C-alpha cells in the first residue's frame, strides 16, 4: 500500500513539474515565429494578430498608404482602434524592419 502511495506521489510531482515547464516551451515556440512586418503585411497577415480584425487591419493598410512606412512599431497606436492595451498584446509579434525572407 505504501509503495502505491509513493508511486502516486512521485507521478504527481513529475506531472506538476512538466505542467509548470509547459508555458516555457510555448513561449519559446512563439518567439521563433516570424514577426509580421507592418510595412509589407497583407490584410490576411495582419488579421493573424490578436485583437486585429478585418476593419482594423484595413485601417493599418490605409494609414500606411496615407503616411508612408512605419518607422517604429509604436506608431501603430496612431491607427484608430489600436490603443496601449492592444499594442502590448502584439508588440512582440510585429516589426517594421526588413522581412526575414529578404535577409
């Protein structure tokens, strides 16, 4: 009986350790994803960003056409519908630099 309890305890500890490590693995895989370039992204690509639907994606493209290329990612907050809260959610997923394909 004690052996069974010990095995259950060990398995519980191992499962807890694995589950605590899982978010680290997910964060690592997200960081390896290619960032979306605000200066070259299509409507569909922009919609892949959290909180960015078709209307806001179109506003980003319209802003880009009217004002030229984004020089800093923070300029995105000048687009109607993108405030600090949304920007904080997507800032690690966007870039204004050359695309990885061009490097």
